[in-house]
C-alpha cells in the first residue's frame, strides 16, 4: 500500500504555490493524499514568518504532533517554509521529534531528505541560502482544476524595515518570460481558465534577466493566450509602479480589474522610517490614475498599525488616507517585531493597548467603506466565475467577480468552472449576494 501525506500551509500565496509543488513531488514519489493528519504517514507544515503569532503557533502544533507520534512511531513529520528558513536548526532543537526540516531554497530536496531520514534513523535537514531549482520547475498537484498560481519571481530586493521576507526568501530571481508563457499555455491546455501571477514585487519582474523584460510586456503576452479568461497578479509595490503597467492592465481584456496595492501607512514620516520611498499623496495620485484608466477597478491594500514611533498624528494620517482612498478591502495588521529587521531595533515601540485601540478604529472605518462600496454595486450585473458550493450554505454557490469580490448565488443548475452573469441583490462588508440573469 502506498504511503499517505497531509500538508498544512500557512502564510501567503507563495507558500500555497510551494505546497502544490511539494504535493506534486510527493505524489511522483508514490505518496497519496490523506484525508486528515491523524491518518497520514507524513504530515508536513509549510510555515510563515511574517508575524510573530505564526512562530508561537508552529511550536504549539508541533507539540501536539509529538503526542501523535508517541502513539504512532512510524509517523513522519516534516517542516518547511519561511519560519524554518529563519529558525533553521533551532526547529530541531525545540522539536527534536521532527523528521525532516527544509528551508525555502530547499523545496526540491524534500524526497531526498525523506529518504535520508529512513536510511540514517536521525532527522534530516537542509537550509540552503540560494535556490538551485525554481519551485515552478517541480511537478505540481493543483488544489483547483480551474485556477493556478504561477510564480514570476521569488525573493525581494526592497528593504522595508519591518519585513522579514528578504531575509527568508533572498534576493529577487525572475523566471524567463518564455518559461512563464509555456507554463501558462500548458495550464490552459489542462483546463485552467484563471492564473494568479506571484512575486514579492511583480513590478521589478525581469530586472535581473537579460534583456530586462518588463512586467507590462508579460501581461500583454499573457493576454494573447487562447482560452485564458482571467489574469490576476500580486503584489506590486507602489515604489516601482509605472504607467506602462496601468496601460497594460487597461488594454488587456484578460487582466482583471483588481489591484492589490499595499499602502502600509498613511503617514509620510512612518513611510520614511519603513523605507517605503513613496509618500501618501503620491500613493493617492497613483490610485486616481489607475481608476481613471481602468473603469470599475477594485483596490485592496495592506496596512500596518503601530509601527515603531507611530504617533497619534501619524495614525490619524493613515485614517485620513484610508478615507480618501476608498479601498474595497484592506488587510490590517498589528506591527510585529521580526528578527533581522531594522525596525526590530527601533526605539519607541508602541504599547500594545494603543495598537489595539488604533487597530479597532481602522478596522471599523474600513468595514464601513467596504460595505458602502459593495452597496453601490447593488442592481448591477457582473460576469462571475463559479468556484463551488458555499461552505456555509450548500444551496448556494460561491462565485467571484473579475474585481475579486465573492458573490453567493442560488446553486440551481450551476457547477464549478462555469462563467455566468449575476445581478447583485445584497451587500455585506466581505461578500455580496446575487441572482443569475
Ligand atoms: N508586522 C506586521 N505586518 C507585517 N507585514 C509584513 N511585515 C510585517 C510586520 N513585521 C504585512 C505587510 C505586508 C503583508 C504581507 O504583511 O502589510 O504587506
Ligand atoms: Fe509568504 Fe512572507 Fe509568510 Fe513567507 S513570510 S509565507 S513569503 S508571507
């Protein structure tokens, strides 16, 4: 009987992408997917390091795995991803019952590490400091038959002072454009209708390649692929954003009318200390330019509350920018001190109760704006893609607009993979209700 595996993925889409490659490699090595960690022969955690609570959670979960392993000594536990790249051998010190540990640059080594663990009887690990194999070159087992993550680059050359990503994912390495296009064509042949391009900073795509292909060129080239219906990408950095990306979005029908555009703070003083080179007014003028060029554009963002030295006035600046920007949605984060970052050693860390209070106000403001924006969509009709039955109510289907909004519609006659038209009948901060037309 073949062995079974179960993967738990934390963090961002880059990790989701890596997990699909990990699953693909394991299946190529004879493993089959288990329905739960309790029944799997191999349980693998693909970890994140972006904020501190992720750290604590991992060691808690590994503690629970220890008990499982005492019951079933043949169980194998593997950990990979950003937190493992950050902690390296510390993972095995804190959780010596882990069998295999691998860093972000060592994904391709997993099968060899598993084998080494069996041969030696002791934990096997590898934490390379540079990618040998681009994860996209590995086999994949996709979670979704219609959607695929496609990485255009890994790593990041920026130096935002709060961020651990450059430390755990290294410098930017881009994939050749021809390789990306070939992958997308193959995916479309396989039934994929939507791709999300992934990179820590997609605007600087190609800067490290011969001929310096531009992200805008990539978007235009993808637009020519027959059968591909929707192209999304994440994330651009406001610093490197250029008008040609807006032009490419506006003139490429497959590129969706949605952009994730991380603001981080609305205070110029804080942006400076974050080493984010744009200023609030510049950011807002980019938004205006994008909305003028791309009718119906939806914008989402990331905002950090309580960056070291953030004063009441700084925070009020963020509130004002959020009011003016009218984001469709925002991911809001309490600042979290990360090792190996400049901000980690900055003075004036903001007290927790102050952060909590600001955070609450920001969330409330943005919820109100999200709701207003969603209410404005009522009565309008949109093309939606049917993803599958709603988790809460199986009599309804979860669908998605090009602008990345969730619309729940009656399930009758629908199945996953269909494009239909829906009229919006109800609005909530995080989703919409609709009916088919
Ligand atoms: N603390 C809080 N939020 C952070 N982010 C990145 N680093 C930190 C940190 N140290 C947020 C940023 C980024 C998103 C992916 O996570 O907003 O855009
Ligand atoms: Fe993604 Fe960053 Fe978390 Fe790594 S640390 S999984 S790159 S969010």
